[in-house]
C-alpha cells in the first residue's frame, strides 16, 4: 500500500468498478495517476513506488546469497513490487497472491499493464488468485522470501480478516511457508515497535525496520525478520 502524493484539482475519473466477494473495488484515474479504491478506502496509486520496490530489494539483501531464491509477494496492487522483482535476474520463481480478480484483470489487459506487462510475460512469474491468509495456511509450497503489501500496516488493515495475519499465530503461518533462513518483509505506513516485538515473540530473528522517506509525515517502513535455520 502507499499514500497518495499531491493531486491535481480536477476530479478523479472512474475507469472500472466491480463488486466481488470482498466488496467493491474501483480503478480510477486522477490526473496522471491510477488509483485503486476498495470499499471506499484509498489503497494505493502509481505516484511513486519507492516503498514497494524497497520491500522487494530489502528482502533480497537480507537473504544469505542462495542461488535463484523464490519469492512470494502478498498483494499485486499497482504492480510495483512484482515489476521490481522481475527486473532482478537473481530471483527464481516469483509468485504473487492477489485476491481481487478485478486487479489481476487490470494488469493483464487493462490500464495497469503499463506497469506490469513485462513482469507478467516473465516466465518466472506465477499469479495466484487467492486470499493471502488462506494461502499461507493451506499451500504446500515454500519460499525463500515473503513480501507482504496487502494492508497499510500491521495496525491498519484493509479489513478485519487480515488482522490475524500479524498475530503470533498468523506469523507462524508466514514462517511455515518460508524455508530455513528465509526472510519476511512487511510494508507499513508507519513504524511499529509493538509489531517488532511480536516478530521476536513469534520466533523470528534479525528483526529490524528500514525507513522510506516520504514528502510529509512519518516515513513508510519495511519490517524485516528472518526465519531461524
């Protein structure tokens, strides 16, 4: 997720609006920006993308030099994280879990293809239409890195169903899909010492937070933690 930068005075134009199992999701254009709105709540736009790219880069740097590590990205969004991973030849399989069919469609053959078309065509890319919480509890696949960008942070979730993902039980599920020494990276609109403590208590090691400067207000951050092994 990301917050919107300064916007033009002209009103936004709705490009598509769909009702799905999780409520209404809208794609709109505001000046030169594309924005995703879910159930009336602004989620993200194409204004910057620095923090989404750092999410993937920070996970890569935290790995131990293993060959062709495989990454699971939670949330397709406007595609910055996927595009960044696909730009890096060091990644092996790149799996993206996105629960909104509309968002996937906007990338496959809609306006957001401008961000992600090359990444979608990359043979390493696998797109999974699923709720991430269900996926990490049910999949038998494992990964070297898990990058989460489905909420505005552990304390600011898109819906109540996601809150458990940041609890000790939810983090145990995240650890379950990570290989030994694998990295969990969590995007947040603000730092959280409480979440750092939860990561330690869930058994993760090398817990730390990287800040991403923003135009105003507190910085965005990426919380990083390593599964022991």
